[in-house]
C-alpha cells in the first residue's frame, strides 16, 4: 500500500507530545502565528500540519486529540483540497518536462500573502501550509519573511522542514519550533502491520531497520522495491574491500529503468555506511558493521560519504546518466578501500 497523502491521512502515531503542545497553546489562547515543524523525512510532519489545520478549521472542538473522523465534513474537504480557508504550497512539477522542480517559486509564496489577507470564509481561521520549506530559494524566502513580519489576524502559517539549517535565521526566529523525533519500534511496527499486512514479519522488521523511525520512508521503500535494493546494497558492502568493478554494471542492470531505483540505492548505500561507522564509534556495531568500519579512518569515511552525497545530488538535479553515476560512485567506494 502506498504512503497515504498527508492531507487525507487520519493516522498519526508516536507524536502525542507534539499534539499536546498544540492543544495547550490553543486552550491557553497563546497560539503563535507561525509554527516550524521539523524532523526527518517521512516522520509525519505534513501529516501533523494537516491534522492541526483540520482541527482549527473545524471550530476547535473540545478534545484531547487533534484527530477528526474521516467522515467529518472538514476532513473530507481538506482531503479533497476544496476548503476555502486552507492554502498549501509545495514543490510543483515543471509544466514542460513533467519533473519535480528543485525549488519553491516566489510566485507560490506570494499567493499565501494574498490568501492570508482575506477574511476567513467561514468566520474562523485561515491556515497556510508550506510543505518542504527547505526548498525555498532566496526570493521565495524573502517573500515568506514579509508575511512573518506582518502576520494577519486569525491566520496561521505552518512550515514543515527536514533541514531547518537551510532556512534563513530571520525565518526560524519568527516561528515557534516543534520538532518531531523518529518513531520508536512499537508505533513503527503498528503502522507497518496496518499498511503492509501482506509482508512477512521478517520483511517488516527489515523495513523497520532501514527506515530508522520514519513510517513514510518505510512505506516508500516497500513501494519502490526497497527490500530488493537493500539486498543489493548489502552485497556491495559485503564485497569490500575487494569490490569488483563489474558490480556497478550488475547493480545498474538490477535497478533497470526504475525512476526511483538510483535514488533509493544511493540513499541506502550512504545510510549503510553511516550506520556502520556510527555504531562502531559507539561500540555497538554488529560483526558486519565492525568489519566495514575498520577498513578506513573516520575522516576518510566522512569524505567518501560527502562525495557520494554530492554525486547523487548532481545526478538527480541535472538529470545526468544514472548508470554512469553508479559506476563512478562504486568506483569511489572500491578505489579508496583497496
């Protein structure tokens, strides 16, 4: 089952403290005009933002939770994108290429200013959500700052952000921050059991490990053949320090023409390296992680990790040849361990 769209997702597990913070602020009439919701990819930031928006737009019912039933009229209108007092902004696709843009355009942020200046259509609140605020460019960040400097009454701005350090300090300082941590194994297990009942317990356990507390990541990996790709990554790391140069061709053939295969492979490769080095430094590495981490000094691993990250970013942003990028990346991995 694919990951649910945050605007239509009624489930939010593991973030009771964040919900309680928002509820307490409303009950005390200390609701800040702007909230910065941070945390890892797929942890539930946008799900929480839409959950909060639905609660506000429904008239703030007396409750110990922000949840609304999916049959509630407000829930249904938000899910359909038809609520007059909710406006959302996220990365859009290029009309000519069909590919996702790399930045949020300034025109999209300016629409928020116009929207929030209007009187609420239903007499309550106006809510604007910027999902993925780390993708703002300089012009769109400046346009957002103008909204934050002169916030309209009865209007709430919710920003979700995976990398808050990429936001200007002037934006961060004008928002109340709400950080979501990776989920513990118990709520992660419940989510995977609900959404992936056809997988074996062993397969769900592997996804739980790979996702590192991110339910969105786990569901995306399940949809993108993440378990198969994770097995390829395990084979590559197990071959070190004698990784054959033909391995890149084998990996490329295995990934085929998948739109997401390259990104998933590179993400899992870098995550596997990071986990091995991190656990070895903490004295908690399993034998395979210890063997891998011992093959080079810590600073050399850091240099390689950053090199692989730069290679992946450049390949994806410029739509370069992914097969050639795999050859180059695994060449970096092999050449510096022999």
